C-alpha cells in the first residue's frame, strides 16, 4: 500500500487462533464489561440520587466513573464483536474515532486523578479552608479543565498520528487502534512528527505525576501529626482508594510503554494493553466502594 489515502480499513490483532479461544475471549470480555457497567453505573446512580453525597469528593468520583465507562466502551465492545463474528477488520474512520476516544477518556481521567489528589490535599492539610477553596464553582471549573485537556490532547495526537503516510500494510499489532500500532505502519522517519507531539504530553504528564507525589507527601506528613489513631485511620481511608487507583493506572501504562525492548513481545504487549485499558475501569468502582461507608449506605 503506497500511502494512507489508499487504506479503507485496518486489521486488528485477534486474541485467539481458534473459534474456541475466540469464544473464550468474548465471554471473558463480556463478563468484565458487564461488571464495569454495573459497578460504575451504581456509583453514578448513588451519587446522583443521594444528596448526602453531593460533595466535591463524590462529584469527582462521579466524573471518574463516567470516564471509566467511556474508556472501556471504546475498546471492549468492538473486540467482542470481532471475536464473535470471526473478523479482525475495523474501518479507517472507525480506527480514527477509536484512537481519539481512547486518548480522550484516558488523558481526561489522568487529569481528573490529579484534581482528586488536590482535593484530598485540601481536605486533610487545609480543612478549615476546604469549603471556600472547593466550592461548587471551583469543582466544576477543575472538572471542565480535566475534560478539556483530554479533548485537546486527543485531537493533537490523533491528527498527528494519522497525518503520517502509511506504507507498511494495515495490520495493527493490538486488539484496538493505538498510537504505537499505527506508527509501526508509517514510512521511514515520518513517525518523528508523532514523537514531538508525544513529548509535549509526556512533559505535561510528568508535571501531573510530580504534583500528585508532592500532594501525598504533604498529606502523609499531615496525617502522621494527627494525635488520635481514629483520626489517622479516617484520613488514610479517605486517601487510600485514590492512591490505589492512581498506582494501578500509572504502573500499567508506564510499564507498557517504557519497558525495555528485551522484554517486549506480542503476547506481553497484549496482556499489558488489557491491564491498562480493560482492568482499571472494571475494578475502580470496587476499590472506591470497598472501604467507603457512605457510598455503601447510598448503594443499599
């Protein structure tokens, strides 16, 4: 294929060579997808309907659940359909839309997790100023900024990725359209256009990471100064779910994209992609509701 203008479709990587493995893949993804829909849907419903949960922390959690639903709905249904109908094809436009939505939901989620770290910092380190600093207007502005940053970065990376000429076929080495899989199909040196755009996001992402780390350094310092054991336990319970979600999100994404070349293999790449695209949206509701009495009461 001479260039990207001649491409009508891409071929995604099949997760099974036989019909039995494809059926197993379909059933596995179906179970995870239904669990994600149920868990995130219950959290959204509980927060929206219970006025006791109309606080900044739960407002951010509601938005996180919406982003999780969007993220898992972008990749899993298409992969399930391909397995069930024994096909690997995705249209050119479908690949563009899928890549854009994946970037949008995950980049917006990372920005939102940064905002949630700031919320926990204010709640624990500056409790007397919490209602002033985290009023509804400020919360809406921060959430809007998180969604807008995800949208703008997704537009930038999608445009850059599909602006490069593709001359290495149309087989994407992943079960969804991602930047590395598309860039591998590009002509020599044309991928450098994408690298510059990625460097901008890497710098922004590193800045968010440093902000989260510094926030938790301040949080843990403040928590250790609390005289009562019950107060320390309550403060840790407020922060632990967010810290677990951030750790799960960052560890899988960073290892997937920064692992040494010697560890790279198609099977490992598929497992890592599964871990950072499918698992977090499904387990986040469980992490947030496990030790949260208010949320459990609202769900009941």
